[in-house]
C-alpha cells in the first residue's frame, strides 16, 4: 500500500475539519493567494447615541482562529494571483491618466502626452542579442583589450542565450560607475523633470517661478532592467493646466514643444557622485539613446496607442527578478548570500561591487549594501506624480466597495468602530498551498472564459 505524502496527509486533515467550507471561502476571498497574511483579532461597530452593538466580528470563530488576507506582492514569482491583481490595478492607474476615468476627466486625451524612454549610459561593451543574421559586435581589426580579451564578437546571439548582456571583458567593465549610476537614478529623474519645466518656461518666455501658474507636468514612470542589468526608465508624461488634469493647458502647450523640452532636459542633466579616494567623483548622466513619442487615443493614428502603453507598463511591473536581470527578489544579508544567489557572473559582480562600495564611509548614505539585491537601484518600479491619475489605495477601495455591493453601508457619523488586530504569520501548510493553487487556477480559467465571451460580443475588456 502506497504511503501518503505529507501534502496528501495535510489535505485530508484540512478536509476533515468541520470548518473546512469556511476555510475554502477564505482562500477564495484571497483569490488563491500563494502567501497569505494571517491575522487575529476582532472588530465591533456600535451606535454612537445608544452604544448598541450593530455588528461584531471575531476570528475566534474562524478556522485556526485567524483571518487570511492577500499578501499583495507584485512579483509573479512570489504570488501569481496577487501579481495579476496588481497588474490590473497598474493598467487602470496608467490608463486613467491617458484617457480619463477613475475621477480623471476624459479631456486628458486631448493634452500633450508623450511616451518617453530614458536609458542608462554605457559602462562597457556587452554581448547583445542579434536578429536577421546580424552579428554581435562585428568590428574588424579590433584586436584585444588590455586584458587580452577580444574587443569584438562575430557571433549571432539568440535573446535567450545566457551570454547576452554579459561584458566582453569583465575586468574592463566599469562596475563602480554602473552601481553608482543606479544609486543616483532617482536624482537624475528628479533633475530631469525640473529641467523639463525650466525648458518649457524658457521656450514661452515665462519666469521659471511662474511656470506652475500656467501649466503642470504630470507623469507615471516604470523602471526596467535591461539584459545588461542597467535600468531604463519608461514614462508617460502629460502637460496639464495649473490645477492638473481638471484644467486645460495653455495654448502654447503642444506635443512638439513638450518633445523638444524633454529631449533638451535629458541631454543636460548631471549628477555628481560623492568623492571617493577609491573611485573619484563621477559625472552621472542619462544615456545617449532617447525616445520620445506622442500618444494617441482610440481612432487616432499618429503616435502610440494608449491601451498598448498601459498594458506594457502593467505587464512589466509584475515580472520577477530572473526575468529582468534585476538581481534577486530578496535582500542580501551577508556577503556569503551573494555567492549563493542563482544569478549570472555579471550580476554577481554588480552585487559584490555594491557590497564593497557600501562599506566605504563616503558612500554610507547611499545604503548600497541594503540595496545590493537590486544592484544599487533604490527607486520603486512604478512611481507617478500626485496629479497624474488615481491611486492604488483608491482602486482597492473601489474594488472593496464593489465586493460589498448590496450590503448595508453604515453612516460613519452615527457609528463608532473598535478594532483590535495582530499579525500571526504568513504562508500556507503544504496541503493548503495545493488547495490555494487549485482555486487560483479555477479563478484564472473563469476570467479567461469571461474575456473570450466579451470578445465574441464585442464588449470592453
């Protein structure tokens, strides 16, 4: 007779629990979250005038005396159900700033809007993926570098090859500059947006201090790691009136003027790294590759489509580190963790550079060791200006209201809520993990069927 595995035994244990139906309800409510957060506590709602208890909830009546909620991790490698939800929220956040909705007026479709890509500079030649038979680096008579390594590469590389993004010579590659550029990428972006405002004001004869009285620059940006493990920034940039999306921009605001201002700002901004006897003082700039294209909505034909840009951004923010050459999904606590990480030699060298430079007093404010797992980059994957669009918090509140549809909503001015909660832990037992994965798969299949039916009826997705 075959001996039951640990997973099978745990599934049987859960199924025999009298509260198993409620356990399934909780897992379904989290969307089959792969790493839920477990809470213990109670919530009591009372009438302000009489003190009467209108509603009371306590986890002592729940399976395991706890309530499970979503982990909300955006990484698909950590939790696919929550990353899918995050991608949907990101899509609506970016799209609302492009075509309106979610309390953003539809008039934003008529504003000057660009999709901008800012790149990192070169820190040394790397192998690149090639198409149509083009060779990697076919320089004739290139010879060798100072370390006797070939200075060219005549091979053709498929994008999936491990060599793509790796330096031709790891000793020649400027790893300190790469790490320090990542650490200052946030400052570069901040100075870029300021320089864009200055350029716009100068172009129309405004004093820089008066620009906010006439127009406002709004944006949403996403950071993307290339194969060479250097961050690129993709951004939607919009020009509004002085009060943001609810006011039209002045007559002088055109896509052409905004494009010129963006291009000039990207070429001009400069950040200097702290001086170090080991590295010196580096002048950090954006790379020479710059792309700024206008956006169009619906039936227009000039520029990129709004929905395509929103879908691209949403898809990217849920990728895991192994898909994007971004280091690891977890922090590195010791130098030994770098050796144990399942990464390429190039990324491992960047992590070691972070660890080494992070130990120097002049770089202590950069916290390079704390951010060694992201190769020194300290920014969020997705950020936006305050008036660009809605917020993740508003989207989650709207979804919660939708899930409560049909239920009575108490008047907050007439009730008082007393809540006491504490964190118990996270994750699943082996059997619960299997059940959650099945529920997540069923929900994903239901969404796919619903999408197909909408497409057949010509409805909106």
